[in-house]
């Protein structure tokens, strides 16, 4: 479980860094979208690994 928390923080930091490099402000909505996409990818990977 802790692995997923670290993975999520890493992804948020990575996208925040990329957005900062592009002179775009990171908003709460961006965090929600990134979290949603990350969660869907995690669910898909879980189903794929169970096959």
C-alpha cells in the first residue's frame, strides 16, 4: 500500500515539475485529473496482471 502512495506522490511531483517548466500553474483540478488517470491505470494493470 505504501508503494502506491510513493508512486502517486512521484507522479504528482513529476507533472508539477513539467507544468512548472512550461510556465503553467498547477491547480487542484490538475491534481484531481492526474489522480483519476493514475487510478484508472492502476485498475487496468491489476486486471491485466490477474489474467
